[in-house]
């Protein structure tokens, strides 16, 4: 498979990263901070879109006066709202206004989509070792059958990271399970909604970024273009812990795996996992090139070590963390059933000049490392008890 590369050389706007400059965010301020962080991304995307549309317009000061200046004003107001939100519950951060000014970068590579280096022949990937269960481990599995995204449930919202903000994800998300999930969902509306799962007691929301196939005639220098493709199968499997029994996960527990801003944030929270059918013992953080007869597979393992108290946390991660490399949960946490979401895509193009990529923020270059997923657990207590029994008893349910 040869990878199609965008050829546009237009410039793009680059803004200072805000997330890494923030202090600890109080839980009471998290939702408002998340909404405004998402708004910063949206403002940058809109400015880059206008920059692309206005190529050749105006005089030498056009970009500064018509695009960069107004963008700085919008960012300054948004950064001020972030500071105010944090200041209501803790010491107000200072200096955020210094992050308002953006600059014109060189190449538009950040908007051009995947590059050849983002792909790897799965046959060249070494086998990946997995933690082995000991005598105290829980080895059962429970599968919730919720169909695929064929129901057409998708949007650009992110209920976990940008609640209450339309288009807060800044990329398209596909859903199975809960049929009502959007930016304005609440625990109450999720509990009352319909579900695509065969077991009506599972109203959990399961979601991930849309995968798209890009063609040589697609717009170059643009982000998230191409034809959306749906997985041919979605497997939602709750698994055990290699070193201990599991306890019931609480209803409405928020789970996040991976980082949509992995490139910008340095990759510390990135967890991309790609493979191909017939090669599932070989896992890679790049887009896999699968041989004939083999299909592309995305795997999302959710964190499964719960702090025993919180359904969410300020960073959406510290309340539910990942086991260590042996599979053991850190001290102070307890193992709950680990959700693994496995998406298989049949018949993705493998001809020259037709790559595929996940939707991503404009700044992230459709990098495979930005792949991520989320879930909000909305199982009934009875069903969760069944999951725990199956997992702890070593059964396949």
C-alpha cells in the first residue's frame, strides 16, 4: 500500500498550547474549563479554515488584521473565562493572557493528514507480550452485543471532555450502545434512553473517532476529509485482572483511553493500538498495512483500576487508571471489569494513493497516536453483578 500525501504548501496558524500551562483544575471548575478548552480548538480550526479560503486575498497585512488579530481577541476572552472558572474554587492562574497570540506557521503539514511514516506493514511488527494471569487472577469475559455504527448515531460532541458544548470534540465520533449520547446528556437522560445493545439493561455509551478513507481527489491540506467507513464488527468485551478478582464498577463511571491531543501534549497519555486480523499478536501504534485477506483492527483497552469513590475526576483520568505492566492495580485502587472495544474494518482500500486515518484536531495531523475512545457505564446493578460473576469465575458469557 502506497500512502497518498497532500501536496499543498499553504501556511497554517499555530497557537500556544494551553492545557500544559494550567494548574490543577478544581472539580467544580472542570466542566467549564473543558468547554472553553474545546472552544479554543474550535476558534483555531475556524481561523485555519478562513486562512485556507482567503489565499491570495488582501494586502500584506490582511492575515494579521482579518484573521490573527480577531483570533487573539477571541482567545483572550476564552482564556479569561478559564482563569475566572478556576479562580472561583482555587487560586486564579496568572499569565494565561500571554497564550492568546497565535502566529503564522510555515507548511500546512499539520492539516495535510497522515504521512508515509504513519503506516507500517503489520508483517514487520514483532509479536507483543501480554500480561499472564496468575493463580489469583480473574480470567472470564462478558460480551455485550451492541451492533455497529450502522444505526447512524454520530456527532462532534464529547460528553466527557466537553460537556454542554456542541461540536466540543472538534471531530466526528461514532457511537454504539446508548442512543441519546450528545454534549447535553445527563446521567438521568442516559439512564432513560434507548440502547442498541441486545441486553436492554446495558445503556452504556461507547464511542470513538470516525475512521475515513482518503482519495487522491480529496481536498489537500485539509483535516478530516474523506469517506467515513463503519466497522464491520464491534466487540465490547469486559475482562478480568491478571492478578486479582474484580469488583463491580459503579453506574455512570466515566472512562477515557488515549489522547486526542497526543501530538501536542507529548504522547504521555497516548494508547493507540492497531493490528490486522490473523496478526492480533502483533500490536502497533501506527496505521497497519494488512496483507490481502486481512482486515484492519482498532483495539481500545479502558483503564480498570478505580479509586473506589469518584465517577469522574478533574483530568478525567486519575479516578480510573490503568494497571501496571504486570496487570496489577496500583495501591489505593481496586480492579473493576476492564472494557476492551475491538473494531474490525473489512475491505479497506489497499491500493496506491488511498490511505485511511482517524478524525483528529487540526493540530494533530491525523496522527494514528491520537486515536482514542470513551465510555460511560450505564449498566443496571443486576447486569453488572452478572459481569463480575462471569469474569471472576473464569466463564465466557
